C-alpha cells in the first residue's frame, strides 16, 4: 500500500522542532507492514536574502529540497504560500486566493508524484492547505484521500467565516474520511458538515529512549518535587496562570520547584509573575530545548502541568505519560478523551487559577497517589497512545477506504 503523506507543519533541517509529532507519525507509518510511505512537506518560497534578517524566514529560505531524517526521506518542494505576517491574516478570513496560488505552484510537482508514483491513498494533515491540494488533484485521479485536523480554531472559525467554511465544505465533501484529533473536533466537524464521513484519530508518540531513563537528576534538583511545564508561550497555553497557581502552594511545599521549557510572546508576563511572588529560586526558566532534552526533563519530573485551555490533543501530554508523570490538564482539552481525572492525574477548570492551585497542592501533598497516577498514565500510553498503535489504526482505516474506492470504481 502506497501512502502519500502531505504535511506542511513538519520538521525542517532549518527548524527541527516544527511539527515533531508529524515526523513521529510518519516514522510509525513507515514501519507498518506492507506500507510504502512518501512524505512531501511543501515549503514556502522565500528569497535566501530574507534568511539573513529573520530566523523564521531562514527556516524556509534555506530549506533544502530533500532531507534524510535517519532513513526517512522527506521532500520539501516550494510553493507560493506565505504562512506569516499580513498575508497570513488576510488569507485566514478569505483563503481562496492564496490557496489557489499555492495549488497552482504546487500542482506540477504533485501531479508528477501522483502520475508516476501512483499512491493508493493520500493522507493530508490539515484541511487548509493540504486537504485543499488533495481535493484539487484527486478530481483528475481516482485516489481516495483522508484529512486530519489538529486545531479547534481551524474548524470552529468556519462558523463565522463563510469563505473558510466554503473550502472546508468542498474538501469534506470529497474526502473519504475527515478526521480530527479529538472527539470535540469530530463533533464540530459533524455539526458543520453533516454529509461528511467524520471521525477521531488521536495522536501517538514514540517511546522514551532507554538512554534517558538512567541518568540521575542534576544535583540542583535532587530530592525536589519537580513540576514541569513545556510548550510555546502564548496566551491559551496558560503559563502565567501556571506560575500564579504554583505561587499559591509554594510556601506549603518548600521542596517543590517549577521548571518551564519553552518561550514566546507571553514570556514577559511569565517573568513578571515570577518576580511578583519572589520565586526566582523556585521557578526555573529553561528556554527552548531540543526534543531529547525535553524528554529527559520529563523523566526527571514528578508532575507534568499544562493548564492551557482549548488544547486540541497536544502530544506533549502523551510524552509525559510515556515518561511516567502524573498529569495536570484543562478539562476542555481534547486530551480529556483519554486522560481520566483522578486516574492519570488531575483535570482542572480552564482559565481557573484556584482550580490549578488545588490540583498542584493535591499532587504535591500525596506522593503515593501521584505515583499511582503516573503508573496509570504509562499503562495508558503503552496500550493505546504509542505511535505504532496509532499508525496501525490508521493503516486499517486506509485499507478499508482503498477497498471501498476500488469497489465503487
């Protein structure tokens, strides 16, 4: 079975942290029996000169046409889609002009792949824009395609942005299956596009490398109760809220430390909250870390805390479960499909400092129950959320779709 994997939010040699979860999914699919995988990640064309002035621009301007990621070959053809700045904002409300230009520039490469390689199915991450490409190219080729969306806003904004909805409706109408990474997304898709074949496909992640399980904690955190938070610092991720919640319990738990991995637009607010409560010695800002270093932090941690709201199905929770952490999460997130309150950790009310503080207090006050939750989280990961189990379910779906498509033909 030949699977053409389209994912624009995918690691690049010039930005290896972008879409690590997509890379893991591709690797797992490539490991499945009788699957031949071809990964194409269309990359925005930018002049190389732009890379001198912006690291973000350099990720695109200096991206090579192909790259071998330890045996997984990924192609990065150029297209005329600009995912940053004013053009991105304009395209969000009225995406058709930029999508049409993107397809026009991507079409020669994509048509050549479809014509010469002859995939059995196309797996498109994000309806906008890889689903758009798939809908266009399969008009002339009898190939089924599946879309997978990863963001609540991408779907919910269709309710008040008719131009976006029109594209989603067109793609959903032709797709063999329209997937979201959580049941909340599936429900929204069904409400908006009742004629589409919708479903839920949770993410999965690779296991923690054995080499990360043996290194001892550094001396400065030995004997501490470690609460770890990780992610991009922007509003809905809730990092200032996490600091405020930790501040409320810090005096009661003098051996607890909060370690934060990441950075971003709310970093000044995070730093202000740390200074406000005099927590400079208790809250440790680690900045951006490579994925391997983040996984090591998870192995050392006792609690992984991410109280951000409207979180679709962040793979960072799965990594925390694989690292055997008790988990704190917001109840409105897609991860509530699989994580159960008081079983794998504590679910908190979104945007609620009091709820987050109470959860931290419980987890830090009850080490035996915390450790049981951590074991339960690891068991859940091993049985349901590892990348091979998720890839196997996708392959089963693909086979069924291919069979139905051939029967109709």
